[in-house]
C-alpha cells in the first residue's frame, strides 16, 4: 500500500470542512484534484471514507476510524520538519490563529506582525469565529492558538493566557431610567429590552449563565458581534447594552455605564492553545505576551 501524506491532508480537510469544495479552497488545489486523491486513498484502503449522498459530506464508519490516525500521521510528519528547523534555527510551516468575531485588538496584530518578521517562512492563517467554535478548533488541532472571550480563563484541557478579566456593565443613553440609578442589579437590567453579543461569545455566556442562575428570562431585542454596534444601538434607545467594563468605557461620552452589581463572574479575554510542542506556537506566545504586556484591550 502506497499512501501519500497529501492524500491524508486532503482527507482531513474534507472531514473538517464537510465539503469537497471548501476543502479544495483550503488546500489550494481543484475540487476534482481533491476528489481524485480521496478516491485513490479509498481504493488503497479498500473502503469508502465519506458518505457523498447528502449535500453535506459526512464520514463513514471507516472514515471516522481513520481520521485520528490521519491527523496523527500528519502531525508526526510535521514534527520531523519542525525538529530539523529547531536544530537549524529555522521555523517553517503553517500556523492557524483564531480570533473571536468582532475583535479589533491591536496587540494581537502587533504580535502577528513581529512573529512574521522573525519567521517569514511560516504561513499564517487568521480565522474569525465565535469563541465556542474556536475552542473546539483548538481541541481538534484545526486551530493552533486562539483569542477568545469566555466565562472561565482556561477551557478544560487547554492552556490559557488571560489578557483581561472584567465585570459586566449595563450602558444606557441619558434619560433612561437606569441612568438615574447609582447601582443596578440583573433584575433591574432585564426589565428592559437587551442589546448584546450573540451566543458563543464570552460576554453572552456570562450574561446567560447569570440570568439562568437567578431564574430570569431576558428579552434579547438585538444582537451584534461588535461592541461599537451594540453601543450605537443602545444610544438610539433600542435597548440596554450589556458590555464589559472596557468596552463600555470608550462610549461614556454618550452612554451612562453601570456595573451590574450581582453578576460577579467576569468576562474573560484569553489566548488559548493546546500544542506547545509546535515551535511556531511557542514563538507566537512569546510575541503575544510581549505585545499584551501593559496593554488595555477594549474589544472581545
């Protein structure tokens, strides 16, 4: 049996993307090329790896059995090159970095730029998604390192570097009843329509859990992925904005901000990773720690 690493790479890409078209875009060859290589791999293995009968491509029983071994084989092959690269002081390969939707963190971009300047032979891919999917991507190895918003600093089984940890706030325009209060509780806030981030983001997770713990059911009027958009909607009287302290701080010229007194769990912004055997990940962490030292990120 002659099995090529590129066939395994295409197999993993199709399995993760659940689409031959998206997999072809990911590995930068034609869809017909991916299909041909997968067919050849299936002939060599003597079993079909994918169920192609539906719109979404899914793994067969044989495909599920092969997937983790294929990932392990690719990781082992990559480790060979990385080991040689470390000996020769040359890091190369690919690095996939995740970033939570709506994030505009200059320090992260500074870290990526410094890393690229130091290691130009590493191909960097930046992936934007919600925090839940980024965590899963780091767990499966599809994402090497991610900046996420969360309700806890380190998701189970992953390492983390906390960038910021802040309380939730309610932000309202002048004249709103909450603007007249010196302190507000969660019960006070959910008496009005809420404007907040979508599910899967750290701030929304903290808010939803706090409401559930008190048996409260908020009316989510509008959702947006960017803090500026949430502030804009609240400023126009469309609801109470639920933001972190630093997010709300930059909008104090038009919104009155009150910390929600009885929500003690902070919203956390953190870098997460799993595989520090990868020298590229270790190097990017060095640059990230340097970039975030003393910084005050205001988006999550």
